[in-house]
C-alpha cells in the first residue's frame, strides 16, 4: 500500500499546511502504523520505506502552501517555461508498505 506519512519531513516542516493534510486523505500513517496494519492483516516480512515521487517542478510548486496571489502567477510562468517542465524525484512524504501472505 502507498500512504501518506504523518511523520514525514513535509509534515514536520509545514504542519497542517503540508499537502498531505487534506479532505481526500481520511487516514494518515507513520512507518509503525503502516507495519502494524499489514501485520495484523496477516502479512509477514513487512517492509516499510519512503516512496519517491517524480513530477515536474510546476507540479511540486502547486503543492506548496503559498498565498494565491503569489502562487497563481508563479505556476503560470513555470508551466510555460522549460524550468517548470524539469522533473524532480524525491520523497515528499509518502510511504510504501508491503508484505507477503
């Protein structure tokens, strides 16, 4: 399973302004709860790790908690520029949890 990590760097730095806190995500996990959930469901050899995401710079900018009057023109400029189309890969706050039955 892939879930948001409530103990991620983005959550620690941005608090409730982190993009992982929204109406679409009714439950957040941390490595310990991700592991526990799978183990209680009967999975063994559970592995929990950071999930790395790859998106263009303009997408990452969209997730930042900036005021709309700053974010809108910045996003418009990035979507039109070569820089905004460059993809970056890093672990923004997701976990990948898997195990075997």
